[in-house]
């Protein structure tokens, strides 16, 4: 007989569904705005951030689907966690490629106030989303929700990295600053992706 997750209260389930719905709404705005700004400004850092936003949007949809029922078989929980983990690994590859392209001089990013604004908003919103998801994953022992929490935290880190990169480039015209900073966070993304694929249920990022 397949095992199920620890029994969660109706209130906990509703809180998880609510936080995932908020994530989906915000990530839709974040992805569209950041990718549009990246296209106009030709900013690799902002493009990498927008890619992260799109990947996290998919992850949030997967986790919301997983919590549509109150008791999910363990294999369904593991499948959702693996999907989220695979998305994290895809994000790591995306960040590395975008950073390498920038370092090789294939694009020259321009200042973008719209991009800076969305990055500031993400830096304020994403830590709160990550914290709420981490609390809820601890309550019910959900690996999928923990992986999604890690993605929200990484989104916050990437927003700060991109913001610093855009700022340094705008003020001092140091084009290599943001891709180098983005490469620093890549090992953390890979680690979290591997843990999610292994189905590690909870813990702190």
C-alpha cells in the first residue's frame, strides 16, 4: 500500500493553495516584465532572471496541482519534487549559459529602469514567499513544497545579483560584473536541485 504525507489540516491546505496562487500571479507578472525589459535592454543578467521566473512559474503550478487533494500517494509527492528539482537544474544551466554569453561579449546590455524596478520588487516579495513555503513544508514534510521554497529563495538571490550587475554596469560600465556574480550562485542552484530530486523532505536552505 502506498504511503501518504503527514495529515494536514484544512487550514494548512488552504494556506498552501493560497501561497501558490499568489506565487503564480506574481511570477506571471515578473516573468513577462523582466523578459520584455531584457529584450529591450539586451541584458543577459535580466534575461537569466526572467528565465528563472518562468521556471519557477512552472514549478508553482506543479506544486499547486499536487495540493489539490488532501492525501497524495508518496510516489506523486516524489514525482512533483523531481519535477521541481529538474527545473532547478535547468535554471542552473540557463544561468551558466547566459553568463558565459555575456562574458564572451556577445551582447552589450543597456540601462533599463523597468528592469531595475521589477528586480527591486522581486527582492522584496520573493523572500516572504520563500519563508512562508518553508514554514508550510516543515508542517507537512513536503519535498515538493520545500523545493519550490528553494526556488523562491534563489529567485530573490538572483534578483539581487542582477540588480547589482545592472547598477554596476549603469554607473561604472563594468559589463562582466553581473555574469561573474551569477556564476557564484550556480553551485547552490545545482545542490538544491539534486536534493529535490532525491526527495529530501525538508530543511533550511
